[in-house]
C-alpha cells in the first residue's frame, strides 16, 4: 500500500514537472503579446528560435518600437543598413501594427523611411511616432495622410504638406509636433480637422505669424515658439494651457500691439485649471491696460506658473495680481522671478489700496513656490502680501539667489518675520545651486 502511494506521488510530481517545463508557451495569446511587448524588439524577435510554437508569436505583435533600446545593439551599423534591418523586420510582421515608433538616436532624413511608413499605413496604425535628429527635415510621404485610424501622432523635424483633398484625422486624440516645417494655414487647418483632438503640443524654432487653435474637445495645449498671435476658439473644454513665446527681457520678439490679444485668449478658456505663461504673454496682457480683474472669472483655475517676472515692474506685478484676483479657487502659485530694480515700486500697495482690495483673501491658496529670489524690496513686499492674504497656506518654498551668506541670512531673517494669516504655513528656503 505504501509503495503504491509513493509511486502515485512520484507520477504526480513527474507530471507536474513535465507540464511546467514550457508553462509560458501555454499562456493565452494576449498574455504572450503583453510579455513580448515589454521586451526590446530584437529580443522579441529572438523568441522565434525557442520552439516551433514560439516561431510566429512575435510577428503578430500589435506594436513595433525602434528606439534606443533597439539602437544600442546596432550603434555601429551604418545608417542605410540599420534601416534595411528595420524594413526586413516589418516585412516579416503579420497582422495589424497598432503602434509604430521610429526614434533611434542619430536618425537622419532619407527616402528609405518612405517604405517603412508605407508598410505602416497599410496595417491599421493608430499610434505613430517618428523623430529625426540629424540632417534636413524629413518630408512625410502622402501614405501617412491615409491613416484614417490614427489616434496619436508624434513627429520631430519633419515637413508636413498634406496632399490636396486631405480632410484631417477624424480619430486623432493627441498631436505632438516638434520643429516641424508647416505653413501657418495648413497647421491651423490640421488642428481644426481633428474634431476629437484632446492634447496638442507644438514646439517650433521657426516664426509663425499666426496660429488659430480650434478644438471642441481640446483639454491640453502647450505652445512654445515664435508666434505673433495665438487665437483660441471653440475650446470650451480646455483645462491646461502652457504658452511660451520665446522672447527675451532685453528684446521682445513681439511688439505690444501684436501680443495685446492675450486677455482675449484667457477669456476663451472658461474651464481652465492649469495656466503656464512666460513674461511675453504677461507683457501682452499689460499692453491692453491692466484691469482690476479679467473679463471672465476663471472659476476652475487652481495652478498658475509664470516665468521671468520682474516683481519690480509695476505692470508685470499688476497682471499677476489680476490673474490671482480672477481665480477664486487658486491653490498653487509658482513664480520664477527676474532680477530687477532694487527700489520698491509699491506695486503690491497698488493692489491693496488703489484697487480697494485690502479685504481680499486667497482663501484656497495652499502652496507658493518662489524661485530666483534675490531679496529686492518688491520681491519681499510681494511675498509679505501673499503670506498676509492666504489663511489656508501650507507651505511657501523660496529658492534664494543671494550674493553671499550675509545676504542670505538677511533675506531669511526678514521673510521669517512677516505676519502669516495661516498658522500652519511653513517657509522653506533653498539656495539656487542646491539640487
């Protein structure tokens, strides 16, 4: 009896051992796909030699990503041979290619890429990325514009020139354009021809006279470049806006007249929650004549970030205060200060006295992040104002740009002596050169 029982246990163990030898191969196909999609493409291809069952698993993967994980094994391979390897991999692939990315370091513009995009365009592509790093911008072939299922488009250093009759990407959700070459009217038409578009990022090193952004479903917009005018229309769902006009303090890229439409821009985003602006836009608002508050109250705005603001300039401080006053539920403010005059211009007193707003409280403000603070009197007065008007403030982080230790200690001593409306408000200090 005991011998029979032991032999049965032995058989069971042996059966379990044999069944576990290739347990991965018996996983469902969708699970195998997820496993292989976590691997660099060359490792996924290598699984074809494991067994007969594995031979054709990788060829049905819905994504092909040729990035630096792929490139590190071919970094010594000539550019033309590298593209040939990629092309051969794609020819062996079977089934839809939902996601395709070609973003290896050192990728150069060349006509061979046309063949890759042609293959992709015939395989139900939904997510397409191409980034050119060297040479002239790459002109995207007409085959790309036939990808009617496209949902995500991410391109760098490419020329966009849609063929006549192009009606847009009806299913596109996100559009990321970096250093693209495109006519202004074509760009505006491209954006408006994507009715489902939710996320738009545009970074341009060339100047554009005008940009019209039309998007009934847009939720996030980030524009960085030389734009003479930006017009937002039909953007009632836009929640996140970041705009950088790439000017300089010494030489504005735009004239006051060209950037005076900034107030209109803010008025066309009624549900905005996050706003990030550079000083060029601030100057544009100021050029209109700074109102006590914006024409449209920003009832949803919770976070404001402004760059290169000189708190010694009356118009810039007045615009900042105008934004704050127009945002009743503001929770976070981040300011990157620009060193300016050391004499007080009393801009903050203009806010609390001239505008008759001495009773205004920033009732929802939780966090303030002040950067590049050099200790000028206007900077200190502005910080004092925020501390006095924020009963719910939890933390104020101040990055100091002090000239020496004595200056550092003086600024800290003065700031810590200011009255705080919030009993739990904590002030933290860091030096600019600290990590």
